[in-house]
C-alpha cells in the first residue's frame, strides 16, 4: 500500500515537473501575448487577461484572473501606468512572489521604448488624464515590437536557459519579418505622408509618428475624459480649417459623437483596430498593421 502510494506520488511529481517545463506566461493584453508566443514558440504557454475589444485603461477585472496570476511564472504588463486601474488588487490577491514588482518573472514591456507624451510639468491626477506617465499605446509602432520581442527573448532565456537557442532563433525570425513588413507598410503609406487625422483617444500617436500621419486633435478633451460639447464645438471648425481627412476611432468606441463630427467636417470615419483582437480579422501582431495600413490606404485613395 505504502509502495503504491509512493509510486503514484512519484509519478504525480514527474507529471508536475514536465508540465512546469513550459514557462507559464500571462500577458495583460493580446499584443504582448502574441509577441511572446512568436518568441517563446512551443516552450511557453500563454494566457491573455484583457480582450482586444476592451478599452485598455478600463479593463473588466474578472475574478478568474487571480487564479491565472497565481500560477504564472512570468507576467507581461505594459507599464507606463497602463494597468494601474485594475492589475494591482489582482496581484495582491494572487500571492505569487515570482510576478511581484522586482520578482524574476515580472516584465514591463515598455522597457527600452521611447515613450511619447511624457509630462513636462507637475501632474494633476484630479484632471483624470489616463496618460500621466507618458503615452502607453507604444505597441502601435511596429518598430517597438522588435524592442518588446528582444526583451522577451532575454527574459525567457534567463528563466529557461535550456531553450535559449530556440528563443534567440525565434527572435531573429520575428525581427527580420517585422523589418521587411515595416518597409512594405512605409512604402504603402508614403504617398499620404503629412495627411491630417483626428483620433478619438491618443491611441495612434506612435503609429502616426512611424508612418508620417499628422494627428491634429482628439474627440476626447484629455485621454480618458468623455467628449464635452465645448470641446467638440471648438474641434469642428479647427478640423475644417486644417483639412482633416480621417477620423480614426477604436472599434469599441461609442459612435454618436464621432459620427456627428465626421458629418459636420467631411472627414472620413474609420474604425481602426488599436490592438490584436480589436477586430475579428486581426489575430496577430503583423496582421494588426496589415489590416490598419490597408484600411487607411483604401480610405485615402477614395478621398483623393
Ligand atoms: Zn490611452
């Protein structure tokens, strides 16, 4: 009896050891998850918390997240206070030292990335600006995808040295592919350099900087603050004066105000996925830019 118990315990441990061989990686957002999958390949298991259709600043923190975080070896978070509104209480509940601040598995994806919109003066949080630590939508510059992938290869290799060669090879493949695609996307958007756009939220600043679009305003008076009649009344004549061609909004936004502004100004309203999963056709990182670039090119061709 004792021997049997011993054997089954030993087998159980072996199974546990085999299961633990795959790094258990949890990503706050799908974009971090798909990049991690490209670098980690079969050696990691990815779970993503927020959906691509959610507003990244106001994620619905479901109780199941606590169990997922409790079992994580690695946590990928955006940083720049992107998850400040929902992640901290979940981490307290998860009681997992590996992924606490300074834990071996805590990865801040913005590391090494030059953030736009860094505050130049004192920050007044009572104003409700959800970008107090700089603009956190940096994954919308595909060149930043290479920086994120580079950090992930480094982290996975440190935590799982046996597969370091595979992580390095996957990183090279991903970066080379991205370089090639960035050249293609840049070429496709080249004829529209300097085209003026207005966005709902400051989601597309990095995309615009990379591909030469000029963002002249937002529907929101400040990031995270609902549009007000005063703001919209001032925005409309400015958009007309500047000759704004496109109004870019995330697919999950309420449509009433954007529809009104588009109608009043003649700008073309374009639903532009800001994340992987924000549209059913956008399922990976390269696909996000393939889709968005094609949408913009098609809209601007028509408006010419
Ligand atoms: Zn934001």
